[in-house]
C-alpha cells in the first residue's frame, strides 16, 4: 500500500487517512543470560530515549508546518492571536 499527500516531514504526510492492520504474528521471544539483564535493560532504555527524541522532532516539524498553513490561510487570525509558541 502506498499513501501520498503533502509532505510535512520525512515519513509524515498531511491528509485524512485511517489504516488498521492487526498483526497476527506472535512477538519473537528469546532467553538471555542473567548476566545480560542489566545490559539489555540499558539497551531498551536507550532505544526508548531515541524514539522519544525522534517523536519530539516530528512533533516540531508538524507544528511548524501547521503554523505555516495557518499563517498563509488565516492571516487575520494570526495577527489577532499571534504565533503559537
């Protein structure tokens, strides 16, 4: 499936869409040695922090795009209320 629309940020487009595809595949599981638990927890925490940063960056891209749209389509609103910060 290929979706398209105005690009806001890499991997993010603007437009109405709903995609729902449940995954029937089980999550792969593997055993780790007790001595590796601490290391694996650290790897998970790092991955979660990286994902959080990426989501925050995409949110800023979306906000910037929406501000541009508002400024171009509703200049009277922007002049009354000012730019969102």
